[in-house]
C-alpha cells in the first residue's frame, strides 16, 4: 500500500501510481506503508464498514422512534420512544466523531 503525502489517498498495488487519482500529486509524493501500517488500514476498513452500517440502522431507529412518538399512546410509551431517539442520536454522533478520528489518523482506506 502507498499513501499520498498530499491528500492521504491510499493506493493498493506493487508501486505507487504515476499520479494521485484524488489530488493529482506526482508519484514521488507517495510513501509505501509499513506492513504494520497496511495492516492497520485493513483492520480499520472492517471497523469503518461496521460503523457505516450502524449509522444507517440508527437512522432507521430515529425514524421509528419518531413514528412511535407520533402515535402518542401513553406517557410511558412516549417516554421510551423519546429515550430511544435520544440514545440513537447520541450514538450516531459518537460514531461520526470516531470516524473523523480515524480519518485524521489515516486509518481510512
């Protein structure tokens, strides 16, 4: 794996590309990742994919909680739907922050 020193693009192959497909930087701006660095990118991909799937599911939970709240059945139901929505929003924001941290550390690829 090779990483563009300008934009962070990760390229997989035997050699760095002649030009970065993302930012157009020349090949000499690429550095080869160590085996440890490449393994970290691979492991991060799995975690990042799980986070993306969780985000999609949390969006569905928020919508369902809002639908339940609109039914306005009784105070305990309303309270539970409100708590579910609040928790889903908090988890969603936590996941986004974690993904941002991964991107800032180059653990995205």
